[in-house]
């Protein structure tokens, strides 16, 4: 197994951790190392403005730090076993004057496609907002680099973090890759305020009010802002058991939307992210892991301004929650796709590319069982007619 596969296998054990790879030829470190593994570990406690307490925020940082150090140790062991030269840059700033670390985790995270820099001058992820702890491992080996993010996805008119800053150090400027840090934040002002607490706390004040205020990573808050974030782009979830006809229906719906609304919608199917043979037994843990990858792809499409049709087989509450949380910034429309069990069995046998019994099992464990905006029984009517029914229900003007 090549080093990248082994690294990805390690991260599969931490499905809540966001990671990516980037080219570091832009950095002085690029003279010795070719790639960076960038990771973002969510804080142990995802605080909101209403629940914010400085000590709780500090505790969340320390919880994430502990997990991060464990993962870094495991990565070190893996890289040593592979004989790969590596370095873990320090997180600490070199001095109190420039307040710069030797290697910027923030810039590496944007280049790895993990997130963008918000108006609060920290990395914002779709999944957790800014409430993550970053690190990076520099290695002298090739990796498959992520797609760099070069522009902010923060709404133009969102100033929640700016208003939350107690020392008014944020300028409310929207980041892009050409912006300097000094254009976003008066970092000396921020540092002076935090440092003033050292005599009392024995450390700098954690001050995460701008992080707690950020709506990204909070489903309800993002729904309030979704008009500013997503415009007309939305996600359509077709959830149903294997062999229920979702894939054909998704393509028919895609063509119908394009013909009637001249809008681009892309289809993302869980099948495209499956690893191994389609005839192998698939377990819930496997689906949870690849569903996260699928959601990242859906976010990429939505971020480009296109809509997305998601062809999924969700079999647990945590997979459903993962999808709704990751796509919280965009409207999510839902359709339950079903058909009688005997027809599922017939279709599964006829297609011949599924583990026998997977259709029946996925029908039994499908989640959620109800609460959809509509249900389509694909044993009735034509695919074109069913696609039209979905369109007329979910795309009313």
C-alpha cells in the first residue's frame, strides 16, 4: 500500500476530522518538503454566542489539542515506517512583534481545500465553521493535492464576528487569496487585549467570541443566512434503498430541471464513492465514511453556484445528521424513493452487481422512515412522469 493510501486509512478512523493535502512549493519549507498533510480537529465543545464562556472555550481548545497530538503521533509512526522525511512545524508564533508562525496552517488549509479565511482572520470550514484546531505535517513525498480555495464563502453582509469582537479589531473585509492579514484584522490590538489577561489567568485570554458568533457549522443559523450564502443553489436528496431506481430518476430529474429552468444541477451518487467490489458486503461504518466524502463533493458543487441532486442510501441517524449538518448552508429538499420489496429483489437480481440481500437490508434500515417532502413509488408510472412529479413538488415558482 502506498503512503497516501495508508495516510487516508489512518484518517478513516477519525471521521469527524477534516484533512487534505497541499503543495508547499510556495513556502521556504518547499525546498526540503514536497507536500503538507493539513488537518482540522473540531473543538470538544461547539459553543454558540448564547453558551459562550471563556473557560469552556479554552477547554474546547485543549480537548482538540489533545486529540490532535494523538493523531500527529500516529502520523509520525506511519511516516517513520514508510521511511519518509517529515517535519511538524510549531504552532507557536516566532515573536510577539510580527505574531507569525514559521509555517501558516491557515494558508495551507485554504490550499488543501479545507476552508477559507473568514472576516475574523481564521479558517472557516463548512462543517464546523471556525471552531477547529489546525496543524500540518510536511513530508517529502507526493500526494494528491486538494483544490485550493481562493475566495471567501462568507456572505457579503454578514458581520456577526465583527460585531462580536470585544476590542473591535476586525475590519469586516471579505478575504481572497490576494489579501494580507493586516487588511482583515488589527492583530496587534487583538493580541494586546488577550495578553492583558496573563497576570490574572497565567495565559493569554482565549477570546473566541468571533468564533462562537460565526454561523457556519450551525444548522439553524445557516438556514437564516442561506439566501446570502447560496442564492438559488439547493440540494435535492433522493433517499431510498438500493435498486429502487434512484440513479435513473436522478438523471431524468437533472435533464428536466435543465430543460425547464435552464439551471445546472449535478448528480452526486453514493455509488461513485464506494470502495472495493460492488458485490462485497457494505457496512454502516463504510457508508458513514464515504458519505462524508460525498457531502464534500456536494458542497464543492453548491459553492460553484450549481444545484446538486444527491442519490443516497442512508441507513442510520448519524449518516443523515452528517449530511444535514454539512449541507446546512443550503436549502435541502427531500424525496423518499421506494418500491415494493419483491420488485427490489427482482431488480437486484437482474442487475447482478450488488451483494445479494443488500436491497432488502437497505430498505429495512433506511433512515429516516418518514418526514420527507414527498414519496415516489418507482413501481408506478414512468421515470419521466416520476421526475416531473418531483420537479413540480420541489421546484414550484
